[in-house]
C-alpha cells in the first residue's frame, strides 16, 4: 500500500510539473507572438475613421493633431470620414475592422453610448467591442443664434420664448450631446425645442445661418471662430465653468439654468489589438496630443485638449456610459 501511494504521489507531482511547464511555455509563446506582431510596427499607413463630416469639431481637431502622431510613428496617418447614423456608420466599421493596428478611429461620447444602449437599435457592439487608446478633447456644449435674431438676444430671453413657443434646434444625430442638451432643457426648464438631426456640425451651421432652424446646439470648438467673426452669436455655454475661449459668454448655470452638456472625443481600436502594438500607439498619441504647438493650434479653434489614457480614459468612458443610461428616460427607453 505504501509503495502504491508513493507511485501515485510521484505521478501527480509529475502531472503538475508538466502542467506548469506547459503553462509557462504557452505564456512565453504568447509573449513571443505579441513581440513578433509589434516588431517593425507600424510598417504602413494607418487609417483613422472620423464618424462625422469634414469640417466639424472632431474632424478639425483630428487634422490638427494627427501630423504630430505621424511624426512619432514615422508613417502616414490618414483620415477617412464616415458620417451618418449618429456616428455608428463609422463606429460599426471600426468595431468590425481587423485589429491589426492599422485601422483606428475617434469615438465621441455621449453619441457613442446611445448607439448601443438604446434598445431599438438592437446593436451587438458596445464599449467592450473597442480598445480605448486616448482621449483627445473634452468640448462643452453651447447654444448659438443668428446675429440678426430679434425674438431673443440672450439665454434668458431664449428660455422664456421657448417656454411659450416651439422652436427647432440643431442636433448632430439622435442621442448626440446636442440632442440631449435640448431634451434636458425641455425636461428641466419647460422649453419646447424640436430637434432637427444633421450628419455633423457643418450642416447645423448651414441650417441656422440659412434660417431653416431657429437655434443651434453645438460645441465650443465648432462655433467659437464663427462667434468671433460675428457670423453667429453664442449666448450660453453648458460647461461647469466658463470657457477659456469665450470669457464673455455666461454658462447656463450662471444664468440660473443647471443644464450641462459636453462631448469627449478620443481614439480607439477594434477589440483584440495586440498589447505591444497598442503600447506603441499610446506612446505616439501621448507625444502628439501633449505637443505644445498642437495645444496652441487647438486653442485657436476653441478646442480644449484633455489628454487621458489607460484607466483614466476608461473611467471617463464608463462615467459617460452611466450618464447616458440616466438620460434614457428622456429618449423613451
């Protein structure tokens, strides 16, 4: 019996050692495979999907920043605009792209979350379908009107007028930050804004300047220069603090209306990207986004750089996801 027990013990210990060796070999193999994928990466041009039209805040910011990332990576980084579907034409393409490090894209909150949290879309993709790289910009919402508008000239007058009269308001898609902002005002203040959905900020500007839509809901970076040029008049900022680019424009909170809105714009890759390749990309975007010249150029457009990466960026995305869940009732979910 003792001999039998000894034999069995030896067999068990042998199996354990084989298992450990196999596990170690597998782990080392995975590391070698990851290292092989990263070696020489990138070797060709990288495509960046922007899920909105050219000329909007996301597109403009991307075109300013990406040359600095190109410099860090040593290969071309090319923008492809894929507008429509509230951003989800571009994001669906990104989610289904090969995770080889050569197709990445901008994701914009809260529009991004709306596309998979709204049950009517029955979308299988969600935050877990992507690999976050870094946040680039956090852009507060604004309300703007035509400079020749005589029914209301400031935010207080607009709110009072909109309580008694229905007004059309621009939106960059169902569930966009612009759309949520007008819905929040209707819910909290009793205004009567009817959203008019466009493919991007450029369409929104055209529709307001042409007199086809009454009020423009947009972001600081999309209309700051138009405001300074006297083409539109920004009457309120929906950030928690005044915008450094619009020091003379009050926040809605300062005017007595606790309505806040913003859009965070960052970059992501499809799920399953090699960790070593991801590290190379993150280091390049760290260098590009923090570049002083880039930050100064962004400031001239009213775009506030807010670099976040790793867990900090994931926390931002999770917080925005929670916010969109809360707003679902305004959308009738």
